[in-house]
C-alpha cells in the first residue's frame, strides 16, 4: 500500500499482515500475523511491525512488536510491544517510555478526496 500525507509531503510505502480465520466451527474470530514493513524515503525512517499469532497452547492474542529505525544513521529510535487493540508500550533510544491504551484513543474520521477526484488505483 501507499499512504500520502499531503500536509507533511510524505509518502509511506507499506506491506500488510496476513489475516487468519480462527475457530470457524465455534465462535469465529480473525487473527493478524506476519511482518509488516513501512518506509518513508523522504524522512529516512522505516519500521518493522511483527504481528504474533497465538500459539496453539497458552499465549496471548493480538500481540505485536515493532521497531522504528532512522536509516541514514542506522539507529533504532523506538521499540514497541503489546497488543495492537489494547495497551502498547513504546521505549525510545534515550530511555524514555510511553504507554498508550488504544481503547482510550479518540476516534478520528478519515478525510478523503471526493471519489470523482480520486485516481483509478485509489480507494475511499
């Protein structure tokens, strides 16, 4: 995928995780798994996000780990771990940490161009 942030003049190229249908004979649910790569050539930052699938026995669902890197200096600026639909803990290279509960974040409606002004490969 490609995401354009027009107000920052940035373009992010990213891959998507796999989605797995689980418990299809009982109460079905979807699990994300695999590695996602995000890259912005303009800023020189990239990120690798790993969606961990739940082991057959034990373990947690919706676990994720991530690493943000400044490519020109080959420096890891931030690491994250937690649940993508719950609490995430960010650890920065200077030692600071920040915890975000995604359930408490405000919902922000996306802004899109009118469909008539979108290109043939864009989606609303």
